[in-house]
C-alpha cells in the first residue's frame, strides 16, 4: 500500500482553454436534459459521462454508482469569445497600460529600470498602473494610443478623434480584446505581477466554457413526479441555445447587426451564469420572478460555500449549551455538565500497559451515574475498524474480548483538554483550550474573569466545546491555545484577561485605607487562595492577633515583586506626597483617605489601593509585571487568587446599592440649583440675542445652528458641573462611586 500524499502547495491561476478541454470528459452540444423515457440525452447537460445522481445508474466515466461518483466536468465550445465578468478590472488595466498594436508595456526599458530602482535595493519587481505614465505613443513601435472607456458590466470601447476633432467611440468586441491581450509578452506580464505560466490574460476572454458535474447541480423530483432542474442547469440551457443559434446564423452569413445582437445575448447569459448580481446587468430570473442563484451567489454571503459550508459547518465531537458563571474554578478550567461528559468521548489505544484500566472503563459502560463514578466508555473499535456500541448487554462480552490493538472511546473525565469557543470568532482568543471540571447541571460553567477575550456575558450566551481526538491535537491545544498562553493580548501586549465588575469592587473595598482582621476572618478571605503560610501579625490586642488588609493582599503576590505606581483614584496633585498619600483625606471631606499611591516592596503592599488599573482586564499593571518577571503560569495563578480573594472580600463586608446611596444634602441641592439657574439665564440671554439680531454666527454656520450649538454648550457645562458637585459629595465610600 502506497503512503498517502501530502499537499505541497496550492497555486491559484486561470484555466486555459487547453486545460478546460483536457479535464472535460464530454463535449456538450444539446440543451435538452432527459428524453421521454427519463434517461439523460447523450452529449446533453445531464449526460451520464458527467456523473450520476439517480440510484441504480452507473457513471460512464468512472463506472461508480451515485454514492461513489464524484462527478466529472464537460465543456461547451463557444461560437465567439466572451468576457469573464470577474476579470473586467484586470482587462481594463491591461488595455490601458499596453500598446494597441504591439502589446508591449507603455514604458521604455530605461523607464522600467528607473521605476524599479537598482537591483540590490528592490523590494518588489512589479510595476503598478500609476507608475506607467499616460503615454500617448508606444516607445517600441510608435503607435498612437487611444483612450479606453469601460462601461459596466463588460463593454469596452476606444475613443478616437475624427477629421473635425470630434470624439468618436468604437466598441471593442471580445475577439478584439482577446487578440490584443494575446500580444502581451510574458516578460511584461511579470512586471505587472502576473505569472504567465498559470494566468495568460487572454484566458479571461472565454472560448471554452466548463460545464460543472451533475453532482454539483442535481435535479430534484417534485411531488407530482416532474423533475425540477438546478439554477445552473437552467443557465447552461440558455447558453447552449443561444450559442447554437449564434453558430447557425454565423454559418448562414446573417447580417452583422443580428450577429452582434446574438453575441451580446451570449455575453449576457455567460455573465449572469458567473454572477447574477453584477451591476449594470438585469438578473436572470425564473418564470416566477425569483432571481437565479448562480456561481458567484453560491460562493459569497452568509450562506455561501466559504461562510456557510466551510466556516459554519457542523462537526462531530462537539457540544453547545448556555454558559453560567462559576467564580470558584480557575480561568484555565471550564465546567462541563455530566450529561455532556458522558456523551463526548476520546479514543485511546489498548496496550499491554493500560488494558486493565481500559477494561474497567468498558465494564462501567456508557451510563456514568454520578460525578464521583469512574469514567466509562461509549464505543469499542476492533483492529479491523468495525465499531461496536457499548450497552449494558454487550459491555461484559466486549471487556472479555478486549486485547491490545483495539481502540476504546472513553468518556470525558476531569482535567481533559477541550477547546472552548464563542461565536463570532473575531480573534484568536475566541477559541482557547481549557481543562474540564465535570459538574452537575445543564450549562457550561466559566470563570467571569475569562469573559473579556470571548466577549461573553451570562444573559443567555451559548458557547461551543470541541474535544480534540488525537494526542497530537491535545498537545497542540494545551501548548498553543491554552488560556494561560493567551492572557496577554497580541493586539496591545497587555493582559486581556483579568478582574472585572465585582472583582474590582471587592478588591477595592478590601484594600482601601487601613483595616485589621483577626485570624478567622483572614482564613475566610484566603480560603480559596491557599497561601503557604500566614505572615507575622501586624498587631496583637488583648491576646488576639490582627493582620491588615494590605498584608492579606500581599499573601497572593510573588515574594520578590517590587513596583510603584499611582492608582486610578489619584487626584494628580501638584506635588506627589508618595507614601503620605495614605494619610491625606479625600477631597469630599467624607472621613475617607485618598490612599492612591501604590507601593509594593518584596511582595508586600506597603500602601495604596488596588483598583481596576492594578488588576483589571485590559489594564492590570500588577498582572502584567508578574507575567513579565515570573511567567504566564504565575500570572494565571495570580488572576485566580485575586478574583477569589475579591469575591470573598465583598461577601465578608456585604455590598448593597439603594436609592439612599444617591441622596444629597440640602447644601449640594442648593449648589446644583444655582448651577442650573445660571445655565437657564445664559440660555435666555442667547435667545434674546438671537431674536434681537445681535447674535454673531459661528464660521460656516447659520444663526439657527449657532444658537443651537451655543445652547448645547451651556447645557453641557451645567450637566458636567452638577455631576462634579454630586460626585464630590458621594466620595469613595459610596457604592455607586465604587462601581463606576
């Protein structure tokens, strides 16, 4: 048995007439499809050489039945060349930059060298259209050049001047265009970035049309027994009929006007066969008025081959359900429902070393009842490839038959590697590898800190889970696509995963100002973070040991971390007070301390408040420093620890938000009223000025627009000033300010 071949490269080009005839198995000359007995016409569009779709028939090319025949191309010999509508821009460019007589590029050899530059300094060996001057005379043959006009979809013409200097347009037929393109030398095409070995420009003017296999355009049988043909077959019928009429009129010596009309009609049918939505061309329609779905429409758009069939195809070994938050698992983990873990599987080869373990899985069978039950198996695959489904009735017999060389599809178990994806997949972090934790329930469980790269939330979002089916795929997923490897964004280099929402509020409340906690409180807060040991207490009162909030946060930091920065609550004082910032009262005089200068020495938080700038997603400076100095794995551990500490902190203190949090004193209400009264007076003054005609218009604006803009400016300032008054009163201890 020969080893399978590997694809070395894919090269895109144009099909030459020779290639089309070579890959064709039949020349198609008849527009009819089936005879009265229901059999395909020989050399018709459903010829049996092109493949078969009816059960019982065999392909006359490969001899296979409908289920095995891939289909084969045919071809139509066109009476005259027609333009491929997809290459009109390329044709226009080539006609404008090459000579109409000799086909050479409208640049002399010296000018080409000048445009390209010295050989040792060239970044590119191609010339763009703008590099070629609008030469009116060919530098090689001296032919006077004419202006080329293009009218969508496929009409080209030359503009010439008559004896009286009047412009006169002469239409270029596809045959004229093909003749001109044939003259372009290969070396000039290379300068234009075209590889003549795979894409000669004259091949854009079709002389032979490929006929796709029957399997690509199958007919269907309606309820009344009649056949309904595919849209492509309908268009090919039109093309063959017009092509046949064209040949007959051409051979009969019909007038030139009739020949041109038939040529244009053939061009129309080939154009709509390629693209039925091209600008400047009425779409071909069914009798019902529905536009035909031709080649271009099958490729592009949401339901096309690329987005619909390739990117959006359904796959095996995948599952999908709603996501729910689970803050107690790691960001590198995903909670998987037991029902999904029992249904999904991973193939393992039976060897002398694991046969006992695999036999136990087979005996467990496909019905694993609880989370603590041992992992079961769904299928056993014999060495000959035969697949046997495990059931309660067959599992014992198969377990006895099991021997090295078999393959068993075992169910998922804790710590298996899976790929987790949320659509739309807009960047590489939209699909990452997680380790699974099997849980009860019907939803996937996800740590909220990892929502940012997925752009996920928990208002009904669904996500997909894929199980890699080989050891190589598992290794690649874990080493290249794991959450740990994707904490840093490739877009800006900062952490895209970090604390969000309640995490930030909780850690802010925990670290703001200076507070003390006894041992039971400290152990409660650090319950999920599991530090190695507790540091020396900050103080002892009445025999009770107390630790500060700064010490508690320091327990999740690396021991040798050192950094200094200002938190986002910094007021940007004229002169920074550094560590004394922890003693400066807040500007609202609400008995709170500013504490915005963050200083970490040898892993100890000396002063400062931890907020979004410190640990937040897309921002966290502490996380970024830890990753840079201690690696991604330590960064992942810090995210897990800080988010769990934050949740514990907010649960310990309790957190609520009510209408009272928005209440102000009479003093603030008075200040806000004064600001609004002043704004009303200013607006009244503007209106009187407008009515009196003394308002000066802004440059480029009418009086009405000037009045509106000035009014909006005054009201905007009033809104900002009232917000500043209210914010100054609420202060950092207010729930709304903490969440802002």
